[in-house]
C-alpha cells in the first residue's frame, strides 16, 4: 500500500537545562550544571524540522510539556514552587520531553492484525524526570492522532520489569514504507557492569502483543552489555534503519539472526572503522536515515560527525557505495550536550493517505507555522540558564505563559497531566 513516513519532532521547552540526570548517558553526565541556551536549543531543533520539511518530508511538531510539573508539586504537598527542595527542582523542571524518540512505540497499519496504527506511550520508568512525561505524552498523542485509524494503548505498568523507552529501542524494516515489515525490538542486558539497562524484554514483548504484530515478523535483539557500559543507553545510539536498510555497529548486539541480515540490506560498521567510544562521542548512528520523495535515501547527521575524520569516512563510504545519496550535517548541539542527537528529537510514523488526513491539522509544519514558532521562541525563551535559575519563580511564569500561547498556536490542549 502507498504510504509515507512522517516525523514528529519534540519542540525544545523553555526550561532546557543541563542537570546531569541521566546516569549511563555520558553526555548528560559530562555537561551537568553547565550553562544551557534554551532559545538556541529550540531554534536548532526547529531548523532541523524545517530542513526536513523543505526536502519534502512531512513534518509535525510535538509541543513541550508544561514545566515545572504542577501535578508532582501538588502530589508531594508543596504549596508552590518556592518550597520544592533543590534536589527535586531540576527533575520537575527538566525539558526532557523534547526527545520524542522516547515518547512512544508506533506500529504502522501494514504490520498490525487489525490494520490500524498502534501507539503505546513509553513509561520511561528508569528515570524519574522522564517517567513523569508519560501521561502528558499520552494526552498529546491522543489529540494529534485522532479517529478510528489509531489505537492508543496505555503506557505499560510503571515498574522496571516493564521498563519501556519507546521508539529509541524499536526499528522497522520493510521493502517500502507501505509494505508489511519486520519490527525489531531491542532490549537491555542484565550483564552490564557499570550502567543499568533501560528497556526490558518483557516490555518489548508486551508492546508487540498489544500492537497485534505477527510473531513471525517480530524480532527481539539483546543489546551487547559492553556497548551499554560504553554509554549506549538506547539502541538509536548504535543503529539506524529505514525501509530495507539496516546499519549498525558490530558491538551493538549479542547476536543478529542470519535470516534478518539476509532479508534486508545490512551494513555492519566495524570497530576498526569506528571505535565504540567514538560511536558514543559523535552520535554517528543517531542520524536520521530518510527516503526522499523523489526516491533514494539521505542521512541527517549531527554536526559533531563532520569534524570527526573516521565518522566522516564511514559516511563517505556509504555515499561512494551508492547506499545513500548524501549526508547533511546539522547543528543540534544544545540537545547533543544532554545526549540527544537528530534521531532522538523525532518519532517516526508510517502513514497511509487516509491516516495522514486524520491527523490534527495544526501540528503539520509549514512556512507559516515555522515563522510563528521562530517568533514565539524569540519572545519567550531565555538564552542562558544555570541550575540556580530554576530557583527563579519568574521562570515558572514565563514557561507557563509560553506554553499557553503555543497551545493557541497549534490547537493542542496542554493542561497539566
Ligand atoms: O533519557 N537525556 C535523555 C536523552 C534521551 C536521548 N534519546 C534517545 N537516545 N533516543 C535521556 O537520557 C538528560 C537530562 C539532564 O541531564 O538534564 C536526559 O534526560
């Protein structure tokens, strides 16, 4: 069936800061308590969306979540933000909902037994600041993907047994977007020495079952513990996929079935070509592999790869072998410093024409929305933020005012979860 792949990107929120909250994510640990620039972060993300839109790839915008998280403040009995202890402040203020690759797992209608698009918001239980995203994520997704074409599941139970981090640990291979595909779920390993796993096998199995996937076309791959200990906290830090193309590093998994490798166009990048530590520092694999409307695939890579001789050579090799047409290096440095590259900032959805038409119209990026969002960011966002700024009561006011205006702009209700 004819179908296109659309991307929905998380707009960076006005409280973007570096709090060092994500143990196992080396960039987050490294940049903890350094100065962030929320305005630049949001503009960088928006420019990436515009870039894809200009290439003719359908692009949607996912709003940031309201922060500080009012419900958590109330639930813990604090009368207002002034009373929240310092060690909690950075979590309820985190703008981490920008990384929508962790928002949900989505199975296109071509793969599901009932021919509907199935959506499961991620529970993100492994980190408190991320776990508190789940209910608002579900609320937003229901407003965006409306009608009978879409089945919305609840996030899985909030226990590590069902730890689920969404599409960052999910891939799909198919001859063409609209064809029946193979869905690949990647789960963590209990054998790590340094960092805990985030995705559980039981969670991945539950989603495959809920989404009514054909077990014969569903594959579960276990992460290599060595990779997790080197900072590969999600699969999208060490593998990328699009249509029939599957590119991964040789140290990504415990094993990959021969059958899968033979069925699709599989490229394995060796340790000799790119060291595991460079996979993590450059975010080579956190690139977006995209099919152009006129055919052929391109890569949107983080700017950091351009400066890295070996990473660039790997990309040039893909071009010279005719695997991809071109690599574009984009600057999303503000997000990268918290461990989020181009692919972390987007959630992919394969849609038929009918499904596409059912989507809330105001979230589609076009030139008018792009210009309005640029103005909106410039009006409300600060260009400098440090941990101490989270103590400023004005920040909460600014952040809520910004989201109220955005809500009017894109017609999404943002009331607290
Ligand atoms: O969950 N960073 C996020 C980055 C998520 C990247 N997503 C994908 N790989 N798909 C995380 O580790 C850091 C927040 C802070 O430290 O301020 C953070 O949550």
